[in-house]
C-alpha cells in the first residue's frame, strides 16, 4: 500500500450541524447519533481534491459513498469517514460526551462493518485513523492508521510482519510533517483482511506500540474515525456500522 499523506479527519472547531438520515452531502461536517446513543460526525472529507458525496448516514453512524468522480492522480483523493472525539488548537471541538483519556489507561472497544458494491477497478482501503496528543498540546504528535481491508493496493514498502493479540499485521512507522509541525505516523495493516469486527479491543494495539516506544502512554487518545481512503472511484463503498465504547 503506497502512502503519501495522512487522512485529514480532524473535527472542525465550529459549524457542525445536525443532519437527518438519508440526506446527501458533498461538503461539510454533520453530526449524527449512532445506534449506541453517542454523538459522531460524518464527513465526505475531500481533502485530497476528491468529489465524494455521501448519503444514508443516520443509522449506526454509517455512510454510503454515492459518487466520486475525481480522477486518480496518484494520491488519496478523499477519506469519507465517521468519527468520534476531539480536534485541537485554540478553538478545539469535541463530539458531545467524549472525554480524552490517557493512552496507558484507555481501553476502548469498537464495532464496525463495511460493504462494497462498486467497481473492481476502484482503488481504496478501509481504515481506522486514530489521533493522539497530550492534554493542552497545540497539535498532535502521533497518528495510528489501522487498516482492515483494501482493494488494488500493495503492502507498504519496507513493512515488517508482527502479531498483536493473535492478529497478524504489516507494521511500519515514520515521521510526517506539514508547514507547522511534525508527527509520528504508524501503519498497522491486517495481513488477513477483515470487512467487520465486533467489540474489538484497541488497548492491545496501544500497549504493543508503547512497548516499541512509538506511542507515549502519557498522551491522550483524542479521536477515532473509520472510513475509506479513496485513490480511484469509491462509489458504492459503505460503512454500515461504527460504534466505539470509550
């Protein structure tokens, strides 16, 4: 799998509006209430120049990609996703009811499921994008991309195979940067793809990465999202379920 940049999934400081189920959106953030009663946001997230439009994102904090017409240009076009958690900076925003928790004590569990009715030539991956930073920080210091499934993408160059909680992953880590700051970018890609998981404990992943020294136990778990990195096409991709228990 070729990576050229992190998925832009950060919550906005303001302007998050409630949106009914089955409404269509091609831009902007919308709050939804998941089947667990928690508040989530859903976002077409066309951060790479994509044209993704979504529909049917009322139940289980899910989403359906109705269109993605932007041509493949060799990098991620969009990351349509559902997320729970916080952004950062002077006007930080958190979904209602969410409280960041120190990594060393955090024990979230998540349930998610996907489906795909699109073209076999589409290029995409199905992933959690998880962000960490210490309380009061002005920017994140770590991002974990946990990949569940993919289509037409290769294993990351230079990745090694590791086992965490009896699941095999391709693992790689390196530093990312923008004009303002740098952060550690961690890849864990399942060797055997999974289109769904139920009550998946994330703490073993966190503990493993702490043991490697690439994730700080004093950081806070700030945000978890699930969605699709779209490289080409993507119409018909669906997150049919997403919930996270802190």
